[in-house]
């Protein structure tokens, strides 16, 4: 599937010092900090503008719908286009759209429907960026470095989650939410500039898309679905793991404030520390994955098994405790254990998926994960309200333990298949 020659060792964090991947990474650090600024500033701005919590929740809805509705179709076009150019255009458009919100507000031209249109348009183009980013990683690093590179990319999100909201709150107090959105627009522009000098070998994608010029959009869409859901698919089990993972982790950040208030009896300051503990655990795990030498797929799947088991047990224990200090330590474990899944699954996808199908496979994954996440947020949020946050946390832990069981079965099946494939060669 890959054109790069195999190597035994990964450069780990040294990848950040390489020209192409380093530029991508630094651009992502900047834009993810900007995303962290945006999460707080945009909600605060909408609430100041409308004075309504219900209208503020529309922001979350408008940001959730595009990946569900447009994801698979976007994947078809993504497979036809240069990943670098797609990312550049997406960041440039996001920069303009984010800039327009405070600019129109300052000119007294911003209406509530217009604001919703800008938020929805930003979400639509943002839906393209994630799959394009993951698709570009195999074009920049060696096969043995995929897990490390994916962990580093995930680490940019963890950095943004740690730095962005805290800085955003301070900046809102100093310069106002509308001016913070100007800064967010600038971070997208910086990311665009970082992408310009990057060199990617995308000849394979171009040649395949050229030969398929007469194929309809529907046929291309079905080709991607058959690759993921076909009888002989090695990708579908990974989709199951990813869906279970998102089902079990999506609701945690929404249950956590209820747990902190109702069971731990702490205020917003202590909740902020506990929330930061989640980001610290994720960043530590991403750093460990980036440094670690990664072997065969079975070994990497066992990392997922151990991570999901540890996270599931930590969540179940968290639901039984009411001590803030111990709860903070357990949240660090939850963050670290759950952060190992995406880099491993992304690497397996990148290794097993032909380059000309990468966009469709990743957007199909994204759609399934988003649907599972919405189900998790709704279901476990209902449990937290009706039964209690402790029961919801235990339920989340059991889902992660189920994810570990499924990952273990896939690892065993992969080992058996590998042994069967090797036995004729040995004989």
C-alpha cells in the first residue's frame, strides 16, 4: 500500500525537526491552540450576543451535523485532490470565516442567522481537514514511523486543549471575546503559511483519480464502503473498535462536571484542575507513543488492549470514589490510557488502505465515530441525569473494557492469520 521502504526504527520526536513533517506539526500546534481559543471565545461571544443558553447550544449542533451528513461524500472528493492544497485552502477559508464574525459585529452587520451560517460553513470546511491531515502523514514519514507521527499529531490537539482554553479565558477578560476571535483567525493563517513549503509525493493519488474520471460519484462512494464493510475487510474491525471507543469516551467530558459537583462537591476552580489532568494524561501518552519503537500490528493492538483495560478500570473506580485528589489521579490515567487508541488505529488504517481510497475510508470512520459519540453523549447523559453520575461513569468504563475485549480478539485473529500465511513459506 505504501511506496516508502520499510525501516526498523522510528525517529520519534526527531520527526519534529524534519523539514516537511516539522512544518506540518508546528502549523498544527498553532492552529490547535487557536481551536482552544475558539472553543471558549465563540461560546462566550454567542452568549454575550444573544443572552440565551439555548441559542448558545446551537453552536454545538451546527458543528456536529456536517461530519455526519457530508463525511462520506467529502471523502470521494478528497481522494481526487491534493491533500496539501486541501489543507491550505481549508485553513485559509477558516481564517477568513473566523475573521468575519468579529469584523461584521464591529460594523454592526452581524445578525444571529448570519452568525449561524458562518459557524456552519466553518464546520463544513473543518470536516475536510482531519481526514486530509491523517491522509498526508504516510506521504511524509516512513512506515515504521506512522504510530509516532500520529501520536505527535494527536499531541498537538492535547497541547491546544491544555493551553488554548486557559489563554482564551485570560484574553477574553483583557481584550474581549470578539478580539480573541481575531487571534484565532491569525492562527489559521499561520498554519496555512506553514503548509506552503511542505513537499508531498502525491503522484499515486493523482494517477488513480485520473484513470477513474468516468466513474460516478456514487460508484466511488460504494467502492469506499465495500472496502470498509466488505466480507473480507480488515478495516471493519478497526471501525468497530473506533466506534466503541467514541461511544465510551465522548460523554466523559459532559459527565465530568456533574460528577465533580454532585459527588466530589467541588467548585469550578477544582473542576478546571481535574479537567487539566485529563489533558496532561493524554499529552504524556502521546509523548510516550512518539518515543516508543513500534513493532508488528498484533503488538500495537495489544497496546490498545492494555490502554482500554486500564482506562475502563479507572473509570469504574472513579464512579465509586468521592475524593478529589484521588479522582484527579484517576483522570490522568483515563486521559493517558484513552490517548493510545487513535494513533495506533490511524497507523493500521494508513498501512492497510490504498492511497486512492484513504479519504473515503477516513471520512467513513469519522462519520461512524461521530454517530457513536452522539449516541454516547445522549445515552450516558440521560443515565447521569436519571440514575446518577456514578452509574454513568461505571457504564463508560464497561464500554472501554468491551473495547479492550474486541481489540484482543482482533489481535489474536491477526496473529493466527499471520502464522497461517507464514507456515507455507516455512514448509
